[in-house]
C-alpha cells in the first residue's frame, strides 16, 4: 500500500512540473503576417529542431542537403516562449534580441504569436513531425 501511495504521489507531483519543452522537430505550415495569409512554401519545407532550450531551423529542398538558416535559444514561461536568435544565414536585426511569443499547443500543432520589434505582427503554425532531420 505504501508503494502504491508513493507512486501515486510521484505521478501527481510530476504532473505539476513547470519545466516545459518544445523538444522535437516542427514543420512550418503557414500563418499570418500583419493579418495577411502567409502560406507554407510549396517548393521547399521549413523545419525547426528543438532541444530542451535551443533550436536550429532548416530549409529542405528535394534532392538537396538541409540548409541551416537560423539558430537560437528559447525559454518557456507560462504561456510565453522567449526566443533569442543566435545565428542567421541572412542579415538579421534579431540576433541577440529576445522576442516574446505567446505560444499554444493544439494537438500536434505549435502556434506562435508575437508583435516583432519592428512592429510587424506574426502568427505561425508549426506541426510536429517525426524524424525528418
């Protein structure tokens, strides 16, 4: 009986664990940019591979090696994803800048919403995929 109560206590306590993660591979499925539809590209795919506290973003074209176009660090606090870009293959004004995204998980979809430092409003949809990268 003590073992059962102990296991039940462990299960209940672990369900209140505040340490969340986006760990896994996510593929861009489109979104909205300043209120206008931003469809996912058809010629290539965009994926992000998240670890416990960082991510690498890749462009994937059929018959080509994946091209890393961005890296960064992130932290989840409540309903906010604090994301700081650390690398960009293109010129970027966001390197070292922390962007505050409101994030939601809907089944296998990650929704990120933010007002960017330049004033643009972004809402992105990323679907969790298995082992593409």
